[in-house]
C-alpha cells in the first residue's frame, strides 16, 4: 500500500535535507511534495525510491498533508515592499561598496653594486704587469684598492688598460709576465744549455737540489737527464732557480 512521502521519510529517520541530498533534489521541492502542494514528478519517483530504499509503488504520488500542519507559505523576496524605481532608473539591490584607496607602494630600495669578480681583479693585475705599471699607481688613480672595486668600475678600468695595450704602451720586459709563458730570454737560455749539454743545478721550493742536462722544455715544465741516466720532469712553478753547475756535481734529489 502506498504511503505519504513524509511518512516514509520519518520511518527511515531521515531529515528533509538528507532525503534531498540522497535523491539529488532541492529541499524546497521535497517540502512541496510532502505538503501535498505538488504531485511527485514521475521522473523523480525513482530517485526518491532509491533514497528511501522502497519500491516506487510504495510512494503516493500526491501526499496527504501531515495532520496539524498548514500549507507552506512562500517566503517573500528581499526586494518586496520596496517602492518601485522610476522608469529608466536602475534600482540596485545593494548599495555599491566603496573601494578603499590602496596605500602607495614603497619605493624600491636600490641594490648595492656587486663587488668585482675575482677573475676581473686577476685580469687587472695581469694587464698592469704587461704595461709595467704598479698596482699602487693604479689604485691611486681610481682612489681605492682594486679589491674594493665594484663590477662596473672594474670593467671600465679593464677597458682603459686594454686600450693602453692596443696603443702600444706596454713596457719593454726581459722576463715573462705570465708564469706559463716562455719569454725570449728563457727560450734562448734553455736552448743554448740544451745544445751545449750544460749541466744545470736546480733549486726547488721544498729545498730540493738536483743537477742534470736539459733534454726538453715547454711552457710549464723542464725535463732533465741526471748523471745516472734517469730523467726527471720539473714543474716550473716549483722552481726557485736554475744555474750552470760544476760538471760531476749533483745535489740531493
């Protein structure tokens, strides 16, 4: 036997909101179905049956009002009771919200200039050596030590010194300006010693002494043959000095 929708809902101990959520229908529509103000749409009958776990035939299409309950009253709209707006005048439902002015953004704090790169300082010192100028001299010109220059100032100074190099303002030198270079003086000296088979005495920074004849050399090293026939390659950066030694005299290795 078919029963009223509200009776079935109460038997299942469901609220109107829960039934509406399960059936996927508006709460107001469920209330109209239960009050009898509207017959249940046949398209919604299956949804309500699944939500209540009953057969569709168990639900009355038109519910009887619950005893003691009056008919549902329509809730008035918010704008009801207001005087009509004059023709052509738009009546806003809410007063426009005034936008508060945004505070002005603080001015960005300028970043301090970046310090000069170590490679820039090394390049500056190299150019000074090639130009025959001292570091103290150039620091007096710029008014500060090279280590305190920023990148832009170091770049401008590099351009200035490179321009001097292009203009031929380099000082005449007798020694190499880079540790890996072989200048003309060293080239002539080692070539003559190799061709003559001179015995040279070498002193290293670790206080090692050895003697031998030059059998080859390059930008970074010198290879010598010692009197016992063994060959030793010396790193130039480890050498303090090398000079002609008395024949047959070899220092400790």
